[in-house]
C-alpha cells in the first residue's frame, strides 16, 4: 500500500515539474516556419528591411507578435515593424544665380555673355544654364562654350534653342542643358552666344489707312506693324541635377481568401456575401462580377466568429460603404468594384449588396488586400539571417517582443534607407507538441478531480487494511506482545 501511495505522489511530482530543456531554445524554437533571407554581403553594420508579404501576414498573429529574425546560431535579432515602403528615385534640381556676367555685343547683331563660376561657392558640377527673361513669343538660337586650362574654348551646346510660343500654345523653353559628357566640371569660365539678340516681331496691332477725296473714301489700306524686340535677360542661373532616393508607401499586398458564400435575402432585397480570410489585416475587398452595366450600393460589416448553433456573439460593425459599378456602353467604359475598409479587421466579413427589384449580381470571386509591412533590423558582417514565424495550432499567444531598438530608430530617423531583401520559400519545422503548462494542468477540473479521487481511494484502502489487521488480533492479547513474539523476543509473561 505504501508503494501505491508513493507512486501516486511521484506522478503528481512529475506533472508539477517543468519539462526538461523547456525554454532552452527560446521563443524562436517554438515557431513553426523558417525562411532564409537573401541579405547581401557587407563590410559594416547596415540596416536591412524584409518585406512581409500576404502569406507571412496570414501565418502570424496580430501585430506580428510571433515573428522573429534569428541569426546562424538561432539567436533573436532586434527588429522594428514598420509600414511597408519602397525605394524610389527622383531628380532634384538645384539652381543658383551666376554673379558678375560680362556682356559684349557682336557686329552681326548677337551678344556674347561671359561668366565665371566660383568653385568655392558652388561645389557641384554645372549641368546647364537657365535664362530668366520676362519676354513671350520669341525664339533665339544660343551657343555655349567652356574655357579649358589652356585658354581654348570647347563647345558644349552648338545650336540650342530658347523659345516661347504662347501665342499658339503653352510651350516655353528657357533652359540650356549639357550632355552627359560635359557634366563633370566644377566651376570654370563659360561663354554664351545669342545670335540676333534683337529680333523683328509682327505686332498684334494693325494700322488702317483710309484715303478721302472731297469727303468721299477713295481707298483703304491695312498694314501690320513690325517692331524690333531686344532679347531682354533678367539673370542667368546655373543648375545641378541630383538623383535622390526616398521611401514611398508600398502598394497593398494580397490577402488569402479562405472561403466565401452568397445568400440571397429576398425579404431585405439584398445579397449577403460572407467572406473568410486567412487572418492578415484587410483594408479593401474587391468583387469579381460577371455582369455588365450595373451600379449597386455596397456595405461591408465585421462579423464575430459564429458558433456551431449559428449565433453571433456580438453585433456586426460597419466597416465601409461604396458604390460599385461597371458601365460598358459605346463611348463610355467605367468600372469600380473595390470597397475600402476603414480599419485593419481580419475578418470574417459580410458584404451586403443592395439590389432592390433588380436581379442579383453574378459574383464569381472575392479578392482581399491589406497593408504592406516590413521588418527592419541591423545586420552585421559575415552573418546569415532567417525569418521565424507562426505558432503551432492550439498554442498560447505570444506577447510582442521588447527589444533595444535605439540604433535602428536613430538610423531611420536620420534618413538612412534600409537595404530591401525578400524572404525565401517557407519551410515548416517539425517538432513535438508543445508542453502543457503546469498551471493549466493543476487548474484543469478533470485532472484535479482525478487526483483527488485517486488519493481518497488510496486512503480508504489503507484504512480498510489497517482495520482488518486489528480484527485479526485475538481478544485479551496485547498487540505489542504479538509483535514481539513474531520477532522471537521474550515477553513479560514468560
């Protein structure tokens, strides 16, 4: 009996003891999926951003609480989750007025303008000149040269055109760009030659001459006035073009739609479409419709999970309204089938399409999109990284990690642009079922009841056996004498 009781106590002790090696591999060892990151080779610490596509977002918990970046030793690397962005390049033009231009008229009616760029004030190469003039309706031919170290002039622009055709169209060109071969010089002396700086222009005013003889008109003559307009220049600006990279919001990514179904509500005269997504946040739903020439009002509501009895635990909340349409007529083609959602609800959804007395739309599919996210971390030289994410089914939710991200936040605030990488194919990690926490075992009523019943039965059996032993001792005899006799020791009566 003592052995039985000892066995029960040992079993309870094993249940209460923590599993061997629990927590040795950290949180990353409990995650289900792995994806290699194609981080390029680097010679210094650098920011790296991993785009979290729809499949990763669907496989992770809210807020990516179960997503980790690990190194070759399976150690967690601090990361920051940010709204997805892409690197785009744009050209920025910087202009500055040229000081001290020197002008000299030519015998052929043109002018030469010589100007010198101070390299100590303007340290960027000159990519072209801009002529600032108040004139309109003109066309001028220009030539640009640069003086080299030997005093020789090199032609940069042979036959440039400055023009303004606003009397016919809003077209104006007052810049003289250099070719890519002549954009490497900082500073220098330049000469701009303008041919025929004074041009004859036809005036908008007509001159009418009437001839009279004794009060009788004998002739009528119309003449267009021609005026000479000097090419007035207010200032000359030198410019430099620079290509800069900047982060722009990324396009939404596709979300997985697990199932959808349509139910016609004839009483309310609407079509109800229930949509189940894979779990990632959704910001828009798009309907695929086989019909043409329609316009319907659509409402999207959030549904709580439905229990087997078909009852909803909460009332639906309206997430968005839209008017979908497809018009395909002669000379008119227009389509809008997307409903924006003013939240990041993960589903399920109900799309209510009002139809009135019209026939229901033939819906052939549902598409869902959600915001793009990136995970930014600091990569060190000579190290490889992987993405670990996704908890196994029936596992407890993980709290979001709390890392020291001061270096990452400081670099991002300073405008550093991370190197964008993509995650490789996902590989599932085989592992045993997660250990059940002892707190859950102890608080389980079935386990607790079973232990109490076993202990009570063991105690009752022990008491019953003790009672039987007492009943077997003859009356009038001392139990101590019986015990001594059994051991072969003399008693007081002997």
